[in-house]
C-alpha cells in the first residue's frame, strides 16, 4: 500500500452556500475557479494522488491553481470540503481526523514547511525554542536531551548552532527556512510537505537550501510533497510531478517526462514559458 | 541472450503551442540488443537518436510499440510499465547520461559522481574514492574535484556527467553523446575508461556522432535516418562503409 493515497480532495472557499454545481462550472475547461452561479471559489477539486514511502512528489502550477490548498489539507492544517485520504499511520479517512488526532499526526507523522514563515514559526521565540516546541509536543521532557536534539537538527539543516538562542526574527530568510525544515523533521515524520521552499530567498541561498533538503530527504528516505511554482525546484527534487490548473490536476507523470514531453496544451505552455 | 527488444517503437509529438502540429520523432523502429553488447546509434542531426534514448528511459512517453527489457526480475515493457516500476529500474538497473548535466549548483563534483553509489549503499569514503578515480581517469584536474560543476566548462561538466553515469555500472547504460564536448586527448581517455571500467555486466546503448569513436567502442551500429531505422550493421562493416565513403568523398574533391 502507498504511504498516502488521496482521492477526490476538494476545498471550497466563500461565504455563500455552494449551489451544487460549483465543481461542474469551474476548472480548466471553463478557465476559472470561481462558480458563476453562487460565487464559491473552488480552491481545488477532485484531486487524486498517491505517494509511496521515500518518494518525492512535486506539485506545480501557476499562482492560485490550488497547490497550497491541497498541501494544507494533506498536512492537516486545513479542513477539506470533500475527499478521502488513506494514510499509513491513520485508521480511516485522514480528512476526517478530529482535533486531537490532527495535533498528534502533525507532531509525529506529517511535517509541514509553510509558504509563509509566520504560519510555521513564532518569530519572537528563539530558533531553538521553535524547534523544541515540536519535541515538547511529541512528549520530550528532559531539558538536556531536548537541547542536544535541537543542536543536532541545527547541524543537520546547516543553521549556525551559536544562533540557537537568538530570536527567530533576527535570522536571515534562508536561516528561517532552515529552522522550519528542522522543526518539520524533528520527530522523524513519514511525510514532509514543503510549500514553496525557496520563495523569497536569493538564488544562491535557494540552491543551498534545496541541496540541504535533498541530502536529508535521501539520507532519511522521508516521503515528501514539494509544492512550487518554480519548475526548477520540482525538477531537482521530485520523482513524479502533478500539474495543477484552476484547482484541478491536469497532468501527472515522471518529473522528467512532464518537463520534456508534456502532453497537455497547458503544460506545454507552462514549460515553454520557462525555457 | 537479448537484454532489450525494441519492437515497432513509435514516438509522435503533438505540439499544441503551434496549432496542434504533429511531428514524428520515431517511426516504427525495431531492433534487439544483446546482453553485454555495446551498441552505437548514429544518424544525422534530427534523425531521432536522442528521442530513441529518451523513450528507452521513458523521459519521452512512447506513442506506440514495445520495449522489452530483461530485468533481473523478469521481462518488462519499458514503454508501458508503471511509473513506479520505472523509477525502481532507474534506481537499480538503468543509467542515463544526458547531453547536459543538470545538478544542484552547490554540490562538489566528487559528490555528484559519488551520489549514485552512496544511494546504493556504498560507504561515502569508498564512493568518493571511486569518484576520484573516475574523474582522474577522465583528466579532470584535481583542483576541480571539490568545486561546483555549475562553474565548469562544457567539457568539464560532460566528464562529471559521464563519470556519474558509469560509476554504479548499471546493467543498461544509455549515453547521449557522452564525449561530444571533449578534446581528442580527453576523448581517448574517456573511451579507454569505458572499456576498462565497464564489464560484460553492462550493456551500453550510446548515441555518437564521431565515426572514429564508434569504430573504437561499438560492437554493432544502428543507423537512423529521418525517424526510421535504416540498418543495423556490425562495427567492421560500418567502419569499411564509412571509410569507403570518405575515400569516395576525397576522390570527388580530387585529393
Ligand atoms: N482563505 C481563503 N479564502 C478564500 N479564497 C481562498 C482562500 N485561500 C485560497 N483561496 C483561493 O483558492 C484558490 C487557490 O489558492 P491556493 O492558495 O491554494 O493557490 P496556490 O496554488 O497555492 O497559489 P500560490 O502559487 O500563489 O501560492 C485561489 O483562487 C485563492 O484565491
Ligand atoms: Mg501557495
Ligand atoms: Zn456554485
């Protein structure tokens, strides 16, 4: 069985009661993600995907195509409108997990690196404190053991250990991203979800963060979903890739196949606009 | 024994961005590759050489036909097997060196080459030793071993790319013009290395444009012409044919 097997994952946004035809009236064929009848925004709909242990899945698509909505639902950070997700460490539909189960799964099984640093870190806390928070939540209690583990994680993610006790808002963007990754992998999760892991970073810093993550991913063989509008990021990390548009998956396959032999018109345009 | 059986392989590209135009990359190509053989693919620019290799690696999705590969756990059709199966085969049995190296900039050359070995479970120091030997055999100056390939010249990168592809001695190795950017001396070193480092356990299918290289490395030659298979010949025949072509060309210009 796959580590994660998702079917029909759907998320609506909006203050109105959905009319019932929102999915049929949106998507790539209509060129929109907002329902013309009731105004509901279809963040994503009918998304199927699966991830095996140790595998890296890329999700690409333009801004607003639904990548973050999908990633946040899988990371248990966002409630789903519909869908069924089987996950190896959970009995039943992951999307139906209750509050306590979500907290538990987020602490031990699924690590998330958010697109916006503030969603993932408390910038007033120290960097070490942010990472320690994950360990405490997973039941670590011994102060010295926690310090030692945080230090190891800083080394692993290449954050200077002597900055451990400084407030996180004094860190550079690249360091903050690394601390997020350290926090996400702190409890050896089975799945890590990275949302735009390089946005806002200088190109050379991007490269170092990606390389660091790739090393960790391979050493620990941790399954990863990496969301990015940057095809280069996905190309570097992902074994397989899905392409999203207007909230739907429109193409998927081996990453090099999607990039070099895209089948769908939209994917061809997307790839051509980069080259 | 046959390791690869290519049967009526067809690749068509539909280019939506230029009005749905269809381009035929490969038109019903069939040939077999024997276990342990070194097969060269030659043909003019645009004749379908890289498309053929990419179909074998599934970077291109074949439009028709079959590619039967004798894997260590039985026969598998590379044109239609699942993506997961293909990823496994890429990890364990099939290697590919593209014409261009794409690697993360911040990885030293030595680690780029060592990586496939490390992923196979070889200890890092031992993997780095093999990588160093390979790069040295390819005349890559030692001071570049710990530098980042992103800053390398085309020929230097190509050596890193070739070393990385051959390092794990895959059962099937696909090479796309692995020596095109090398000077004659380095080219000779590369050919020598292919001969020395690779054993009977590795079957090679490689695209080459240099006749001399083909004559030195290949057992048989597949000639492609305008997306179709023109002929398959053994390397002696190919060498004779091409040398008589050269004679002919020379007599025409009156040398
Ligand atoms: N909280 C929200 N309330 C209303 N609409 C939302 C909300 N979050 C997302 N959306 C809408 O859902 C759609 C998908 O958004 P999402 O953030 O998932 O896109 P994305 O692919 O991650 O984009 P980006 O590349 O810009 O991060 C967009 O139209 C967006 O405006
Ligand atoms: Mg997003
Ligand atoms: Zn509606």
